[in-house]
C-alpha cells in the first residue's frame, strides 16, 4: 500500500483555470502527493522554460487540443468542442500508459476544472475516482446547477438559455440579486449553454467540488451541496512564482518609486478583448487621472489583427504618468503597498487575488460570470464600485476619472477591503477552515489509495 496518492490534474486550457489548478497541485505536493499535470501542446509552447523545474512531485504531460496552430483559442465554444471530440481517447491511452509504469505510479484520482467534465467519464471507465476544482465562484457553480429549475419556472429558454424576459432574480439565499440577462452563459451563445448543461451533469462524477473560495465570501452558495469544499484562497499557498506566461517584472521597481496607495492598476485578465473605440477611451481616461497608473495591455488586446501597434492608442494619448506592460506579475502587484485600486474585468482569480491584497475594485465586467462577481464586490462585500456605460455603450473617459477618484477617496471601502482581506487570508492559515478542508480531501484520496 502506498500512502502517497497520485493525482492526475487537468485544467481546461486557459490561464484562469491553469493557474488555480497548478497552485492547487503545489499544495498537494507539499503534502507529499505526486502530481501529473496535463497541458495542451499549444500552451506548452507558450510556457516559461522555468516551468520545467517544478520539483520532483509535479510532472508535466501534454496532449494536442485538436485545433490548428493558427486557430483562435479565445473562441471558447470552439475550444470546448475540439477538446470534447478529439481528446477523450488520447487521454484514456495516456492514463493507461502512466498506470502501466508500475504499481507505485498508478493514478488514484483525477482532478479537472470546468468545461472538461468528460475527463471524469474517462477516469470512470478506468476505475479512477474524480473531483472537480471549480475555478470560478461557488455561486457560478450554483447557477449552472439551477438551470433545470430556471427552465421549469419559465425564467430561461431550454434551448438557448436566454431569459424569457428580463428580470432581477436571486439564485440562492444570501447571493446578490442579478439581472437574468447577465446569467453566466448568456454572453457565450447557445452552443456554450448546451455544452454547460451537459458538463454540469458530469459534475456528479466528481466526489468533491473543490472551490477557490471561502465560507465568508459565499456562505449561501456553499450551503448548496455537501460535495462543495471551499479550499481558498489558493493564492496564499503558492510560492510567488509565475509559471505560465512571461511577466514583465520591471513594473515592481517602478511601483517601488511611488507612494503608498497612489497607483491605479488596470488589467482585464487573459481573455477579455476590448473594442478599439473603448480602448482609446480608456487610454484617454487614464491620462485624465491625476495619478500614476500601471496598465496591462496584452499584445492581442487591441483587436488589431493580434498585433500591438502604436495606432491602437489615440494620438492625444501621452501616458506620461503611467507604465504599460504586456503581462504582469499580478499577485505581487496586488500585494504592493503603492497600489490604490484595481480596475478589473472581475475574473474570479483576479478577484480572489485582489481581495487577498486588500485592494478596492473598480469593476468593468465583460462576459460570463464577471457580472455576477461584480455584484458580490459592489453589493455584498461592498469593496468596490462599478463603471457605467454611456448612451453609446461606451465607458467614457470622464466616467473612468470620476469613479477612480470616488473609489480611492472612499475610506469606508478601504476599511472594508482590509477587513475582507483578513477574513479571507485566515482561511488558508494552518488550522483555518480551508486548510482543514484540504486535509480532508487529501485524506480521502489517501484512503482511497489504500
Ligand atoms: N494574470 C497575470 N498577469 C496579468 C493578468 C492576469 O498573472 O497581467 C493572471 C491573474 O493573476 C489571474 C489570471 O491571470 O490568476 C486571470 O484569471 P481570471 O480568472 O482573473 O480571468 P480570466 O483570464 O480567466 O478571464
């Protein structure tokens, strides 16, 4: 009998899933577990070389994602369908090959993120138990679980997932009110909705639904199912290394030159794409601020044939108070004393990282669960404010300046942000509820292994 479980960890291949699953793998490794971590061949090519040296406990393996090199991997429905149709048989063989290496190497548990629930079916066929690590909020998971009820109650259409009429609903007790037009699947199209219905069914194959959250952040959602296990915040357990994309760390020295709580940090995660007019308005809005800003402009964020060109910025933009970088060491930035607030797309990982930094948020959601996450920030935890579009559907430069000033001058929000940080970070400390949950999960895997 081996006392060391071997986890096969498989994220859906976007950064917002790869990051938390790799952090989670690190935690498992510190508990003596062995990890095989699957990434797609496409993502492996983008990884930093240091990722090869993650220690003896974590081994990387790759499989193709089934797309051509030039295919657009920000097209989520396309990626989801490609993985679903090309990967299961390859995954089956890969796991068989790993298991054939010897008794001590046998995989004891598969952990997957959302959109690839079918991987647990592969595990099931091979007699391997599984768990989910849900990389979004527990409330988002609850919203997917609520789909049959929402259909029964005539709130959404069963074929498209779109609301039959626009209204405010509350998905769960203690969760914020939400506009049915902002249900997480509404911005992603019919195919995505139908896939999510199917994917949510395979949730049942996961013995545990691990979530990067805490009881204080989402008490209502966590009461939904005994399988839900909050293990967040995961970021507190990492070693501050970056694993995937190359970060521009020069901004940390730049931040060192600025007084406490003076810099506005602007970043929209790894996927959100901004309309060129909106991009220009944002640039002008940042220029209007009477304070320094650190702005992440991913090389493909300007919608300009995936090339960064100076034409993307308006002619009037001078940016003299700011620093623009292609990819940031975000967690370090959000813990830097010079940061005053975080202009964010409200991706769940960014939110957890911002909460752990005690930073107030200026919310600019783009799609999916980001609207729901914004409601938590603004209406439940009250640690941020939202940006409003004008009659042309743009967030104007004036609105950006007004809301930044409103936010950084709000002492109540600052105090609540620091309080929320304390509450949240304590969950992962030794003896805290999340670390106990993690131990429970590892012991379950060990028992199973025995
Ligand atoms: N991130 C980063 N550098 C950046 C922007 C983002 O390291 O310049 C990381 C961020 O720390 C987070 C992840 O990318 O862990 C983004 O995940 P999130 O769920 O916030 O958004 P998504 O990219 O999935 O929309």
